[in-house]
């Protein structure tokens, strides 16, 4: 969390006791060179919160929470469109987290194709990416 308001949202969501525990353990592990323990201990919700410094216009003055009901959304949209659907958290550092998908057998394909962040993180603001096989 980059700001006090981002941390407050996290405290409201998961509780002060868990935050203090995660901070304490996280600091200890950071001293021995292991990063990311805080987010592992606070759960995936904390890693999905985009603080003010981590978002693009017009959300750069807001804290953006992670999505909810992802499984139901993927299944419903997949049924309506007749294609596999996934929700992913992708950044320009090559990190890909598949939050949910209507077809688990596509996980490796999704990760491989999203690692380069084809939708971009800046002015592109592309919330939807279509991945399909080349028909050569």
C-alpha cells in the first residue's frame, strides 16, 4: 500500500490484527531477503487493491478494489458468448495472476500470452483482451 488511505481500506477489509501480524512477519522476512510475505499473509484481496499511485487516469485519484464474484461472472459470460472467459491481473513487469476462468485447462495458455501485457498499462486502457488460435 502506497498511501494511508490504501492501508485504511485494507484494514477495513481484513482487520487490524491480521495487518499487524502480516507487517511484523513481513518485515522479518524482508530482512532475510524474502519479499512479498505481507501480501501472502493478508490474502489475495490485498494484492488486488490498486492504490492511488498504481492506477491510470481517470482512476488515479481513487483506490480501486479487486473484482468480486469472479467465478460466477466468468461462467455467465462464457455461457452467453460461447467462449472461454478469464479475469486476470496483469502488469507491465511480466506478472500475471489468473483470478478466475471458465476453463481451467487454459491457464498455461493465458499466462504465456498475457506475460507481455498486450493490453498495456498506460494510455491504452484496454480492459478486454481476446486470445485466439492462429488459423494458418
